[in-house]
């Protein structure tokens, strides 16, 4: 288990997900790849990118997410775990799967938020989508 892809959403579950992945990386001499998939932004679809204030706000949001992600990766490196960080934008499940393939991941570690039945039926779940689409094992860390 050399390449472990860890999904990061900056929720209250993030630290726990990373800790579980880090313990696996330490046990097996693996490398962590922290991945945050930023929201696909419909304002940037097509040629009309919106007013400058909108572009500036989106750019600042990406910079802040990138800073947080780099801080998390730095904490793992300081603890002796090989770790890098990736920030991509797009559809969550598809980006997680494509990055796992690009990185030749041996395992995907993701969190599962407790959502109500209606939310799961209407919106689906990222962790469920990753489980369905992944060609490699997926470790789902529950929110409870």
C-alpha cells in the first residue's frame, strides 16, 4: 500500500480521515496524497466568466483552500509521513477516481458524512459514488 489517496473536504471529519490514512501510511511505508475537489463553478462554464469581483472572490476561495491543504500536508511531513497535496476543480466522484488512476493509488480513504435518507436519495453520496466507481479498495471513515 504505497500510494494512499485521501479526500479532504475541510469538514469536522477531515482530521480523523487524515489520521486514519496516516496510520496506514506509517504502517506500510506509504505516501499520502491529500486531494481536495473544489466545487465546480457554473459561473465559469462557457465564455462569460462574470464580473471581476466574482472572479476575484473565486480566486481567493481557491487560494484559501490551497493554503489549508498545504498546511495539512506539511503537518504530515513534519510527522515523518510522505505527503503531497492536490487541489482540483470539478465533479467530485469523477475527479477522485481520475486522480486515483493518475497517482496509481493503492487505496482511497474518504469520509462519510451522516446525511438523511432524502439527501442521499436526491443528491447521492460522494463516498458511495467512489465505492461504486473505484477500481481500488476504498476505506470509508464514518462521521460517528
